[in-house]
């Protein structure tokens, strides 16, 4: 299991290193992510059920630039026992909230 995790992390590093040199972003596209969406109260019930605790919050900004207008908010959570993670996305004008993923078997990345 440890070898698989290290292999995945190394793959991500190699892919991100290649992306740093990529100046033409035309090959990127929007994807239909498999999220779980609903009214904010229903999402909060899900988070409470799995005992998720918010860890940090960040803003997505228009044009993906530091001084762009905020267009969405991401909240990162870790379960009370530290073995699961999830993240939610909210948009200012939205009436729904979405869970982007729910992962299990959390381990610390090697340094």
C-alpha cells in the first residue's frame, strides 16, 4: 500500500513539473466532476454524520488570479478520527452546496 501511495505522489509531482512549463492552456477543459450536491442543511447533516471538522477555507477567484473577484469558496474537512477527508464548494449566489470528494485511509505524505 505504501508503495502505491508513493508511486501516486511521484506521478503527481512529475505531472505538475511538466505543467509548470506548459504555457499553452488550450489543452485544458472543464470536466463533469462526480460531486454530491444538495441544500446546505442536507450537506451539513452529511458532514455531521461522518464527524467532519473544518480544517481550512480558501477562495477561488475570477480568472484564477490573486486579485480576481471571489467566485467560489472551498472548505476542507478532516474526520474527527483523522482517517477521512472531504471538501465542499459554495458559490456566492448558489442555493446548493456540493461535496467534491470523500476519501478514506488518510496518511501523511512522505517528506
